[in-house]
């Protein structure tokens, strides 16, 4: 390659070097990101040898089993229960309680133990299982009566 007589004008080879380095860095970072995403997709809660729970973002659904044609469990809005605000709702969901039915199956002592782990002791979950049962049955009138008591 012929050098340019003017030393202030870079040669073509030297002018491409920063772009080549940036391209290599971009390629490595992209590869690492793809690997991270693939590994995070494989993570799940192993229930048995054939069943894995896979969480789908947002407040949409939870897929039970590895196949998509299985029944879907829709997350409920736990803030409809009197005494459960957004913070406790998110805490319950982070601990696997996504639906009214799941909440209704817990005893008051189990709920209190769960809340005590995060020091949410001011909340009184005495009627939460009953409220959750009514909400799971979509008996909104009876739920409203119970919440007024």
C-alpha cells in the first residue's frame, strides 16, 4: 500500500482499526448476551422429571408443564383482598402465590409466617383465605360483605 505524502491524512489501514476493534467488542458482547438469555430461559422450578414451571413476564400467565398446549394459570389481582396492597401482592407472587385459589388454601398461620419473614406484621390476614376463596369463586357480592365487616 502506498503511503500518502501528507502525514496529517491517515492511511486507509490505520483509519479502519478503531472500527474493527469496536466490531469485535460488539460481537463478543452480543454473544455473551445471547448465551445469558438462553441460559435464563432454561431456568425453572423442577417439580418432577417431566414437569417444569416457566414464568412468563408481565401479569399474564404461568405455564405448567413443558408443552404450551397445557392448561394456563392466569395470575389474579391479589390487591382485591382487603389488607393486601401492591407491595404485599408482589411479595406473595414472588413466593409462588399467584392466584386467589392458592391463597385460599393457605392457613392463617402460614400466611403470618410468610409475612413475618419480611416483617409485615401490621397486616391482619385473618380473613384472607376466606376472601380469596370468595374471589376464586367470583362471588364478588359476598366478598364485599365480608370486607365491610
